[in-house]
C-alpha cells in the first residue's frame, strides 16, 4: 500500500449511511465484547471503540488495543491525540485491522485528556486539529471523522462551532459528530460535563443547514429511538446514542434497523442465547465470564425479572470456574417470572 492512501467513494458512503445511528465511544464500556453484544441487536448502526490514544497504538500492545471480531462491522476506531505525526503513525498501524472509520476525539473533557492536550481542549486549537486530520487522512484508506463539542468554557458556540467546522472541513473532513453541549474544562467533572451544560440541538441542526454538503450527526441526551427519529426528521444525517444504549440496549438497538428500512428486531432472549457460543469461545481462550456479562446487565431493563437477571450475573459471574450455564440459569429465572 502506498504512503498516501486512497479513500474510496464507496467507503465514504458506507460510513455516512451507517451514521444514521451510532453507539458512542465510552471508556471502559464499549470494548470488543460490548460491541459484539450490541451488534446482535442491530446490523446497521455504527459501533465505536473506546478512545485509544495515538501513543498507546504506536508504543503499546497493538493486538490487545486493536483486535476485534469481524462480526462487529461497521466499526470505527476512535483515536485521541494532538501530534499530527503520531496520529498518522497510529492510523498507518491501524490500517491493517480494517476499521471502517477513524475518528478523532475532540470532545472528551477529562483531566487526563487535557493534560495530554487532546480531547475537548482542542476546540480552542482548530488549526492544530486541521493539521492532525490532514496527516491522518494522508495515510488512511477509510474516512477520517471528528467528534467534537459545540465549544468549551467561555467560548460562544454560535461563532466558535461554525469556525471550527469551516477550518477542519477545509482540511478534508466531511463528517462531524457534534456533542450538543459545551465542555467546561475547569470546575466540572467528566460526568457533570455530560449532564450539566445545557443541550443546544438547534445549533447543531443549524450547522447542517450551514454546511449541507457535510455529514452532521448529533450526540448528547438522546435516550430513545423516538428521539433519534425526531432528530433525523430535522435534517440531521445521524444520531449518536451513548449511555442509554449501554444501560438499556434493547430499547435503543432492537428495532433500530428500521431506520434503514430493515425489519431485523431479535427478541432479547434470543440475543442473550446468541451470546452463549461467544462466551464459550472467550472462556476457552482464558477469559472470564464477567468480562462479557457486565455489558449484558441492562438487556432486560424494564421487564419483569430484570432485577433478578442483574443480581445473578453481577454477583456470581466473577466467581472462579463459572461459565455460560450461569447465563442460562438467569434466563430460566426470567422466563419463570414472565410465565
């Protein structure tokens, strides 16, 4: 493969289409086991990795950081960093893993991210972001996208965000996922930054009107498929759902393929049963049951027996020697309640 990679129109269109619904990158949550589980509920939504820093990819254990199941496609790798050369090197390495999209994190407000000069702090440095994405695109054979905030601290989003999009899109990015909240880099924790700054959906919708040729997806505060449909109806190209897709995945992801005109909507029991071969393979390779079942606790949220399901898995999945029979037991308890 040549140093300058070529992104095909087909790859770009596939990513744009998958953006109608995506599951947000969430640290310590959206690992490969979580993504495989989510993929059983939706064939079409884009799934994102946890953020991986460019230095980790360059210097760390690459298979552990980048491996995933082919069943996860379409799947995007989110990178964190602010050194164009290092980001390009990370993208060059990740090419061999065949991700469908490479996303640059310009939205995370955590102290650790700020100290590394990446994440939301980069909203203050659009020229550097433009340099980063240009370097990434030079070596990527899939679309490079950006996930950002509407602004940080005392910035005025109505002026900062369109300027940011103008500069970064001039460097070649055609796809933005915008968290419709400011990030306060001082004074609020990462958790508070997800909840306290007010949502401004109207501004993100206006960005789609102002930049009609770009793919604009929205993130922040979306908890139901009905909200997803409403936001798409306002002209946005996509909606990214975060914590709701993790805590109540069946409500958000089962039936979501209707957004693409497909009727794939498996029963939640069938989803749990489909995880059993995956669990068995993971255990054979030396894994532990809780590494997978911790992502499955919310599958039956709101249903009779959901508390029993969560209790059995959360209290016993970490015990030595326990296997997929525990999931079967928990399902039997659910069925007994529903009978």
